[in-house]
């Protein structure tokens, strides 16, 4: 049994499905778009920062999975 925490992690590999593998070119395009979208967020707005962090986490996760797949690594 896991100990309860005061937060919910962005990704829990034991519970969350692994994102589908995208081609690296697509993953890079999505990452660039996420960076552009997050660049305009207000650092003083908590909700915007939470949204940006979650978006960047998912995008980075997908990019790493795409790069690993291209290199033939299964993690």
C-alpha cells in the first residue's frame, strides 16, 4: 500500500498509460508549439503556471519516447 501524499504527480507509470509513440518530427513540432504557447503565460498566475508545467511535462515525455523509439531503445 502506498503512503498518501499531499500532491498528485503529473505522471505515475504504475497508473497512467504510456503515451503513444509519435514520429520524432511530429514530436518536435508539438514541443515547439508547446514552448511557444507557454512563453506567453503569466508567471504570476498560478493556474497558468500549472497548465504550462503539465503541458511541458507531457510534451517532453512524448519527445523522449519518440527519440528512444528512433534509437531502438524501449524504456
